[in-house]
């Protein structure tokens, strides 16, 4: 096994000590991680949290689909006015998994990151005289788990390992798929890594950066034991001895709770024979792509790899690696404890529901639940809604009431061309400006492109400019196709989906 220290944690240690990195810090980290100095500097310049000089105080308005539809312009104007008087710089930061409790503000001072939600115009005005908003958040409220879902319950007792054959067969019979959005059959990944030779890894993908999605954040902050149990069971099933839990870099409380759960389970002997680690993610949307995540773990720029080979064949440090999403592994642990039949009877799936609903939060609903029923559970009546953004930023707008009976299931794309994705549903009332939401999504993709492939790095800024101008027509469709067919990973491929669905479904225009 590769026992060398990882680069990013070493850089993080230096960053925590001072608040920024000196050249000597980067040199020391590169030396200890045994990577070329040029690679270390590439990482420092690629990941936004690494600064090489003292950071100025920043007031950052969180930009997500919910606030874009509401008071984004007004809040931003107030923040721009207040920031100079607060001796700070105004800016924005993309979705922090706070759609259910926002609008949100981040105050950044050096290495300190404080989050306040909800904030109103009056709160931003008060910043000018040194008064902080009243609602500081470290974690999502536990009460955002709105119904009696089994995935909200900590495992007691912890599920025992039933043997590789039994577990993989149960996962296959249960019909579990990857719940980060890809929906690939989980048992196939397990079997592929199990059949590979040599040392192996399991990596938990907790880099939840999809605007509109926050169910993984809730699990990491409030039920990490269930996720760790799934990771340990999966490792035993495939014959891996090392597990890395990769937590989104902007989720410090989640990282702390995941680490606390790891320490507790290690003390209870649950990880016997396994080596487990938590890892702070790189802080970019592209890190959620499984091969880019592995690049990040290895201390390089988080850029997607060409496939094949797939991670199951050559993943972390070139070895067979099982990469699974947080929610997927929570389901796996529940299946191990209760069996495939009980799982099929419930068909559970977590949905992040936000926007113009009375009770935004995380809901466990059976797959196949009609869209209208999911919205009604969250207090969103169809009479007052015009649309739902399904799947987050990498999703599509559904027109209401036309899509009211659409089943929230893996088969939905065959019926309508729309994917459930990670399970994000953002509802918009009749008076909301959907073009403002689409513009925010386009800006997000342009900002988050890693730059590796030209169709995405050049195409997403053009898409943002076109949406800002409210363009339609054949040239726009050519841009859509260039992004979808030419981009290396799902970031660029999905960038036009929301805009295309908005034009076709709400204006009746074939672009």
C-alpha cells in the first residue's frame, strides 16, 4: 500500500497555522509528500482556499438557485454598499448546501469562515456598523429531516458483515444504484473491484457541490455512522484495506463529525483490519467527478481522467478503487442490516426539497412518488407553483402542472428526458424569474470549469453571456451540442440542460 503523506492535508496544516502559505510551506509539503515542487505549486494555484499572502476580510453572499429567484440583486446591492464601510470586500460564493435555510452570508477573515442564515437586507446594512447577522450556522438543523425516514436513524446495532457473496447479492437484488446522480448499479462496481487483483481502496465521495442539493451534507453532519458502516462493509466486500472519506472542503462541521464518528467506530473495533482516513476536499464542483476526486486525493489539480481505465481498474495511485457517494453507502449499510426484500418494499430515496415550499428540507420518499406528492409533502401546493428545477444545476426545469404526475424514479428519463439525478427539487412560485435562475446556473458552470477541455472552458463562458442576453436560436443549439458532445466530463455536458429546458418548456421555442 502507498503510505506516503498526502499533499493537500500537509498544505492545510500550514494554512491553519498562519492563514496563508509561504514558499517554504509549499516546499516542505512537497518534500514530505514526495511529489515534485511544480505539482505542489499547481495545487496551490488551482484550489481557491490556498493563499500565498494574508487574506483580506470578505463578505460573501451565497449564490444558489433559491436566492437567484428571490432577492439576489437587492441583497447584492446592499452588500456592495455595506462592505467598504465594514472594511471588507464584497463577493459571492456558490451553493453551500443552505438552500433550505437561506439566503446565506459567509464572513471570511483569514482562515476563519463563519456562515449566517437566513439574512435579510437589514442584516446586511447592519454589517456597516459592525453588527453581525443574528443566525450563525455551523451545521444544518437536524430538524431538516422532515419525515420518518429509515436513513435518518443511526445504526444500532452496527450491521455485521455477512460475507462478500451475500452482501453483493443483496445489493444486486435490492436494485441499489449510485445516488450521487450517475445511477450506475452499485453491485457492478462492487463486483468489478472485488475481482481485481492486488491492493485496493474504497473512497467515499462526500463532495456534494450540486446547487440545490444538501441531503449528503445532512447525512455527514447528523448520521455519519451509517455512512461509515456502509464504507466498511463495502471495503470488506471488495477486499480493500484502506478507506478514504472525502468531505467537501466547504463543509467544516461535516468534516469534524465524520472524523468524530470515525474515531468512535475505530474505538469500538468496527474497523478492525481496516485503515480509515478523512480528507478535506479541494473546494471545487469538479471534485465531485470521481476521477477528478482521485486526482485531488493524490495532490494534483482536480481534472477528470480519460476513461477507460475506470477507477475500478486503475483508481487511487493506479490501484483498483471503489468510489461511492455518501447516500449510496448509507443505503448499502441499511441493506446489510435489513435485507434486500425489506429495501425493495420501501424503495427509499433522499430528496433535497427547497424553494417556494412551506417546509423545505430533506425528505425520504419511495422511488416512484409523483412529483406533486413530493412537493405537497414539503408544503408546496401546485396552485402557486410554475416550475421545479429537478436534479440541481445539472438538471432541468419542469413545467407545472404539466409534470405533476411525473414519477420520481430512475425510469423518469425514459418517460420525459429528465433525470432525478442526486434528488434535488427546487420549486419556484408563479412570480419568480426563471431566467435569473438560469443565468445563475450558467455563471456557476463558467466559474467551476476546470479548464482541461476547450469545449467546456470556452463554451461555458459563452453560454453564460448568451443567457445574460436572453438569446435563442440555432446558434445557441450549436453551443449546447458543442458542450454536450465535446466536454470531457459531466460538468460541461450538463451545463446547457437547464437553459434548454427553460426555452423549450416555457417559451415553446425549439432552439
